[in-house]
């Protein structure tokens, strides 16, 4: 009883610690901006959590897109032409960064490959979960989609600025 009781308490505390850590990360992600603790708990329960090993591929360029991911611990790199002589690393993402959000709105193929650079824990939020949320809680779903729209607009503006800068430098993208 003593040994199993200790083990049970360790597991309970570890789970609570993980849940609080995830909520802390959620608070830094613009997609969850303005949500209460109760609302963040709803998203916490909808997420799918997975640990990736160093070098493990999360998804490959050209794979069908089903949803987005949030880096909870560790780091991933986003690359084009993964594993080829023309491989290009676009960015490295760390705790609180997210990727793949376009897949919440459409099912177009992935535009890049994402690979863990170290042991990494990700939270996945998938299109069917979003559709279910919108149906069950339209207000919360609409607020999430509004935040998603703001993030996409911000990223598009940044891309446009980069294109202008490259053109002004006489460099083609």
C-alpha cells in the first residue's frame, strides 16, 4: 500500500504539473488571447499531446494537413526539401510557438517538413476538434477563429513586407 500510494501521488502531481504548464504556454499563444482559465481548460482537453524524439518528423512537406501544433517543450525546425541537397531551414520554433494553423481552415498539403531537434512535446489541435467546438460552443469557437484570423493577417503582412524588402534590394524570393 505504501509504495503504490506513493506512486499514485507522484502520477497525480505530475499530471497536474503538466496541465498547469500547458495552460501557462497557452496564455502566451495569440490564438488563445482573451480566454478565461475555464475556456483554456476546454482547449486543454481538446488537444492531443505527443512526445517526439530528436530527429523525429512531425509531418512532411506534401502530407495532408489536419491541424496545428503548439510547442510545449523542446524545439522543432521547419524545412523545405527535407533530406535533399537543396534543403532549406526556414525557422526554428520553441516553447509557445505554433505551426500548421492553415490546416484548421483547409486541407491543403503541408508546405514544409517539421522535425524535432531535441526531445519535444507538442500539443495538436485538429480540424475535427475545431468543428466540434464551433458546433458545441459557437461563441468560443468564433472567438478562436477571430484570433486565428488576426494571426494569419499579421503573418501575411510580415510576408508582404519581406517581399517588398527583397524586391527593393533587387533580390528575387
